[in-house]
């Protein structure tokens, strides 16, 4: 007998695709997109169709393990009872020794977007004040930038793009990363919209655009300012919007007057004539919408770039109108839950004084693992969940050294990732098909229940079960150690977490979402009321002077090529690359270089190439591509993560923003320079 279950992809992705899962004799036999989903219309991406392989992957670990000597690979199978007891004893010993849990560190990110993953944060809140790795390597810079300009991140629903006369896609490649939204881009073009793509690389999206502008990486700020200067000089502005709804315009305009277009062209490598063509298109086409991609923010001035680009929408009055605004993301659809994150530690817990007679967690920015080795009191315990920092954080070697220096490292995951190799304990996590959960999209606001389709494989458990069971063991060994409500099951937790959202979904219980498509009820057109959430109540222009930044350039020295990590359609960070089907689709990882660069280095297609800088080196076959500029080399993010660690040669460089929303600046992944040589 066959059973059909309703699931939803929990990957950190805009689409959050609903899925129909067919189960026979307790085993999933097929996965298909759910046609009830009004955003995806029943289609999945390549990664979604690979879920079946991920669940039953040969390298998936389904029982707890302990490594006898960190990094040795000498793993032994242990019981859950032993794993949780030994981990609990470590936590108890740390508090007894230091009279605080600051030596305990949590590193968690978005390996799953399921609501129950917040139980991890809840557990660590429930035991005391710890060291918390905060921030976002992906979005912190952009969120800060838009918050400074608008007061908050808000976006239109996906289909509002159909109302646009001009769609500017700046720094992203949705043909590969968001194919469901790309469908709407094509539909908008059929209705007469013009599609512009601004990107350093001739991507699949750029190849399908009406106008492609190839920009030098890191100069988005300069190009946006150059466009703004032309809009002002040629009176292609919405004077009324600027006068009534913005703040800081005079300072912004004065800085534009000092700008030299020839210098902008030199800095961006976009000719003046092309800048003017782009400005005329933006100034004469309304409504215009801008899709801002993560690529813009991953440089040292990424936040300023975001703000300068957003200013173009304000100057032309394309804010608060159908078909206008910025498409980036919104937290209004999933910033509601707080039951887990509001858990308080036991009375008497001590942490970092907040200056008002209370304590708080000690914080360190995500990715900055080297700092963990210098803290006082030192880090003795690290829990890694929903993250693979050895493969994803900058300077992988520094991450490994930090992991090696910490007495106890616990990794909870599906398989032995690059990070798990440096763990003392590995805890097997269930796939999202093996427990009930909820996912709410930050892109299309869809909310859906992820039903439990099969029993967890082997001894694997959901993050929630792991945290609840660890709290039980802790309180048996040391009564009152954790305030985690262990008598509350997952269904009760999900109901409590979702209650604030029920009115905006028109439901009374989350399980009503199983067989129907519902979106969080948010304004169809953000900022239509012109009530911005900034201190002034108005849109805030970027007022930083232009000239010094236009002249700024990186000192590349012995490393003349910028390393540009780019996203593949077949991977999500370090996930999915280990599947045979994905390798067949995308091919083995390569170093992508321009044919002119290859000729100068004596490199041919398939030649093994060493890419190196002061941090280290990687070796991969070369792939020749005219889509890559001559002064850039590119490698896909997540390349053969178990063999080649791309991030071992990516420097840890801060962006200019990120602290406001996340407590830590973003990471400038695109500011790494390298050289290359034929092997």
C-alpha cells in the first residue's frame, strides 16, 4: 500500500518548495513537487529531486559515534545513553570549574529552516549564559543596509514583479538559484518588461537578459552613484517623492556633484556611454523593481553598495508602488516565533554584565573561529549544528586549528562533514522527512507543514529530540541545570511558536496548513503608506562622500586575480555535492578562467591548476570560459567539499555593515586575491 505525505523543503532557499512524498512499506519511493504551491507550481530544482539520495545516502550516519583522538578518524559507535551522559557531564564539569558556562560555545546556522531547529537555541538559553557565535555570513550586510535606508527589510510578493516595466537583477543568478522566480521574470518580459542584469560574470541569467552590464567586483557602489549622478543632471527624478518622503537628499546630491563619470567608468570597467544608457533606462521606465543579490554585499563595501543601489529606487520614486521596490527578503514572515528563544537560564546564572544589573551571552562573530582560542575563560566545549564551518567559514585552516584546540566538540548532522572530522562526538540528525515541522518562507511568505513521512533511519533523531533528551539527562545528573520544558512535545512547541502567526494565516492550528496553501498576510506593496521605520520616519539616503571610495583599490601584490566563489545550481553551500547525480549534472569542480588568462599561464582545458595565496592552495582542473573576466578566477561554492576546501584560501575580511541586525559584520568572501600556476 502506498501513502502520500505533504512535505516542504527545509533548505535555506527562497523557494521553500512544497513536496508530495510517496511512501511504500515504510520507505520513500518518489518525491515530486506539490501543484498546490502557488509559487513553485509543482516543480522542484535539481537539489529538491536529489532529496531521495540524501535520505538514503551510503555515507549517512544513523547512530551516535565518538572519535578516539580528534581528527584521527578512529570512530567508535556508542549508544545515545552514553553520548548524552558524557556530554552532560562535560557541561556540569565546566560550570563547576568556572562557576559560569561562558566556556560553552554554540555555532548554529541555517542548515535547516524548520521551526524546530530553534530548539537548539532554546536549549542553550535554558542552561545559562554561554559564548554564542552570532551574525550571518550570508545576509547581515544587506539587511543592515536596507534597515538603515528603509528602517526594515520588506519586499513585495513574488508575482508583483509582473507589474514591473523594468527589472534590474543586480548581483544574483536566479536562473540557477531561484528558478521559480525566474519563471515570473520571463512572464514579466512577455508582458513587455525589460530585464537588466548587472554582474561580474556572464551568468545563465545574464545570458537571458535584454541588457547585460559586466561590472568589476566590489564597485557596485560606484556604478550606482554614477547612475544617480546622471539621473539628477538629466532631471530623471521623481522630485515629489524625494521632497516628501526622504531624508538626507541635499547631502547625497552634493556628493554626487563631486563625482567624475570618467573615474566611475575606470573603477567599474563600465564605459560612460553604457552607464548613461543604463541611467536613461532606469530614469525613463516606471515602475522599476530591483532584485538585490547576495553577491553585492560580499565585498568590503557591500553595505554601501546595497544602500547606493536602493537609492536609485528612491530617486526615481519606485518605492511604495506596484511593480517597484526592492526584492531581497523580509523577516515579517518568520520573525514571529519566540517560545524557544525566550527561555531563561536557571536563577543565579552568570554571564557578561550588560551594565543594567543583568547578564547576557558572550558573543563572537560567525566565522571568526580564531577568536575562540584567545578568550578568557577559554572555550572548552563547542556544539555545531546546521552548519559546516570548515567548508563554509573563511580561512578553513584557522577553523581546524580552533576545533583542535577545544577540549570537546559535538557535531550534529546527517553525515561526517569536513567539520565532523574534527569532532569528539557525532550525533545523527534525522532528515526533515522523518519528523513533523513547519517552514515559513522569507520570499513568498508561504507557510507549510512538513509531515513525518517515514520513521527516522537507524537511531537518528531530530534536533528537538536531541535537545530535549539532553535536558532530561542533565537534570537527572544535576537537578535544575536546565529550564527546558521537557514535558512539552514537538506538537505543543510548534503550536505555541505558531500562535502569533495564526491570525495572519487565517487558521487556528498549524495542521490546517497540511492540505492547503496559505501565505502570511503581509502588504502586497511594501511602503505604500510611505511610513518608513527609520528614526526620521522617511527613506534615508546614503550621504557618504563619493570621491575617496572611487579611488580606493585593493593591493593585490603577488596575487593579481580576484577569487570569485559562485553558486552552482547543483549545490547549496557544502550540501548535495557528494551525490553522484549532482556530479553527473554539473560535472567535477573546476577552476574557471578566461581563455586569455589561460593562454598567458600555459593552461588548457582540463589542465590541473594550483590556485594559491598567503593562506594556502587548492588544486583543481581548469575550465576555460569566456563568461569569466580575465582578472578573475571562479570556483563553485561547495566544490567537492571532502577533497578540496575552497575556503582554505578565502581570507577572513569584514564587510562594512552587519552588526546592527546580527551583532557581527558580514564576511567579504569576494575580497580574496590569488595567483595560479599550471601543475
